[in-house]
C-alpha cells in the first residue's frame, strides 16, 4: 500500500478519528486508527466500541493494503509538519510517512486485530442539512443526562411518524420535547415509522462534525445497521456509528403540565441577561435563583443571595396572566432552557410554586412545537 496525500487532508481526517479512538482500553488496537485502501481512496476507521467512525481521504493511491497506527501519535505528527504532499508507504510492520522536508516511521498493529463494523441498511430514515441538524440538537441535547445513574436518560428518544419528527431528552430534573413537521426540515416522511434511543454523546459529536459544514456534501443521512442495533449518520466523506440504548424510554408525557394558574410572557434575551447576572450571587452548589411573577407590577423579579457574596435583584418587564407566584430554580437549568429557544419572546407557565414549570417559545408557526419542563427548587416558607 502506497499513497500520496496532502498533509492538511490527512491531519483533518485524523482529527476526526482521534475524537472517537479509545484512550483508556484493555484492547491496545482500539487506540489505533485503521488505514485501508478503498476504490482509489484511503478509508480511516476508529472506535471505542460505543461510537465508531469512518472517513475517506482522497489522494493518489497505489496497491491494496491495510494497517493500524496509534491515533494520537500519528495525529500529533501530521498536524505539526509543514503543509505539503506526504507519501504513506506500508512496509511490513512499519508505515513510513515521507514529505519534502521530513520523514517518520510508525510501528503498526495488524488490521486483522481491529474490530469489524456492521453492515449498514440501504434504507434512509432521515436526511438533514447540517444547519437543520444543529438547530434540532441545540433545542434538545442540553436536557439529556450526563451521568450513568439511569443509562436510558443519557439518550435522546427519536421517533419518526408520517406527521413529523419527535425528539425528547430528560435528566430527571428538566425535560425538552421537540416536535417538527417534515416540511420544516425540508425532509420527506419515513416509509415506515421508527423509534429509537440514540446516545446523546454521539449526537454531540455529530453536532461538532457539522460545525462549519455546508452544501450537498455536508448532508446527513440517518440509517440503521442491518441488525438494527446501531444508528448510522453518513455524509459523503464521513460515517458515524453508535450503539442504540436497549431500554424503554420513561412515559414522559405524564409529567408535562396542562393547567396553570399563571403565565408570564417576556423578552427571552432580557431574562437570559437577568439570570446570568443574578446567578453570580447564587449559592455555588445549588445555583438557586428566586423568580417572582408579579401580577401587580407586570414584571418578573429575579433574586439571589448568599452569606459569602451578598444579594442581587433584577426586574424585567413581563405580561403576567394570572396570580402572583414566587418559586426558585437552578439558574443553569433556566439558562439552558432559554438558550434552546429561538423565538424573541418566551413564556413560563406554572400551576403552583412546587409544580413543574413549562417553558415555551412564543411563535406563530404550527409546524414546530418546543416544550421544556424545569423542576423548581422547593423554597423554605417556614418563616413566611
């Protein structure tokens, strides 16, 4: 196997495989990237057994062959050599990398030791542009759990019907649900309904891969593997696999409130700024901010205090429909929720101070519904 490739293309490809390759593993080959020839290009593969990745690099390729090289070491080398054309030449157990002003030789491991990837179905479940995909992920991923206490909550429920796409994420303290018509996504309904739980970790990687990508070559196809155990996202030069979570998603619909005693309508950016300012004075562990929807003043009043830092209060104009209500939230949850909305105005709906809050955008579109739930922090009213 021999190939002439531009340094910048090789460095970019290894930057991708390095995001997935294992750094702590009892299988040394998982720290490597597999390099093999395929139809005049090089195919690079890496995996941590949960998420796997393949990407293709064009160049002048001669002969067939395959090997694996240490991912982090190889990436560190190719990204630091001068921009130039480099030659990869596999000779036995060594891979030589030769440029105009530099040369290196890497000890390899056999490609036969590298795990094989499953076959991918020809059926495309969904096709999205990078912009559309990033927009969806922004509105949902923040609510997924990051700890493994309940593994199913580290995933995103993805349900496709003839009516639209439904995405749900929750960590038990907040929840985000997004329902989008296919027309909004510039996509066609699936030939058959589907439902799966996709690891949020994988979707975050997909969001990173989509940054700065545009055009037809950046379009993402979503498929399943033939055994239906993994979901696969594919572009013209990249393929990412992730093992689906094998569990039943909690019946989240039961916790979404439907009747309220107060609704506050406000400028989204104004409340974002107010929460950021107030959170500076919040307790460092609970991040608690008190929020009052004042019906008499038609305002939202945010406050926080701590013995070490002092006290802060911010008031923003709002339209309050209902009774005055005072509650408290984790400031980070409110910031995440508001940042996941793309409308100028938003609403908070509540029944009592201790019931879940429903946060929604103020939008005239019937083709997209974004509902977010935040559990309040119970206030001590013993002295009130």
